């Protein structure tokens, strides 16, 4: 069974940093592109970053230069390093697998990041 | 990259059909057949319902169907059921390995 389990969320002050982790199981992690998607309370989904099987990385303008996605295939783990955090980054962060179909076919349960003083 | 535009809410009675639109631009929806749709119940993670505009993952009811015309994609739910009440989001590839989600639509079963 495919499972994605996020961790590392919490309360951080504006300007601070946080590292999220996503533990994957039930599939060959190294063979799939992976994504982070976030959702502020009561708001819609926002694509945050993606990493290919070769380690190539992609970001939208809203987080480029502040967030870094990475993966450690030996540990079946995905990471999101978030720096220079702002109040607007407050959200539940989901990791998701991009299936061969191109859609995000499996999602974790999410981890809450709160940026506040 | 601006969010794709969806109606805030759509409602229907049990057994009816409803359609949710997702309007983008020629840089995203209009350029790629890589539109997907997600269902999200309160407090839950999103679930993939449609990929590549009109394809259904294994296990998703055939009451859900997708289509696209120009810069607008659509999700149709036929034979509406109480369990279909949820938020729905479209998502499109937008080039340069970037993606954009829709604003989301709340579906209410009357």
C-alpha cells in the first residue's frame, strides 16, 4: 500500500526556517517525481514545488529562492527546506506522488506550518 | 502564474448532473492535455478523480467525466450522490515543469 507521511510542521516566527519531511513507502520512491502542495485554512490548493527522478527541481515564483525541495532515495524521503518564512506561508503542506498518468495520485495527510510571532 | 478560475459553488439534487468549469489561458489549459481534477472532503487530503483531461484512475466512479475546449476544462458529475458533496479543484500543467491549481468549487447536494 502506498503511504506518504509528512512531518516537521510547527510554529515558526517570521523570517525563520523549517524543514518538512515526507516518508514514502509501498512503491519504488526513486522512480517517481514528487511534489509539495499547500493549502491555507479555508483556501484553495497551491503548488509549491516538484522534484524529478533525476533531482531536477521546480518552483513557482512565490517560493523560488526561499524554498528548496530535495530527495534522499536511499531513505525513501522527500524534504522541503523553507527559509525566510512569511505569514502568507502559513498552511497545511502536503507531499504528493506524480503518477505515470501525470496526475498527483497519492497524497499524504499533511503537516501544518504556522508562521507567526 | 494566476490560479485557474472555477465557480465558487455548484449545487444539484440527487440524481442530477452538474458541471464544473475551469478556465485558464493559452499558456496552461489551452496548451496541454494535462488537466487533472481533485476531490477534497473536509479535513481530508485531495483525491485524484481525473487526469489527462478525461481519464479516470482505477477505482473512480464512471459518474465522473472530464473534457476540454480551448482554454476551459470541465468536470461533469452525473447521477449526483450525497457522497459527492466536497470541494473540487482542477490543475493544469503550465509549462517549464510548473503547475497551477484552480480556485476550487464547493459542490452541494441539495
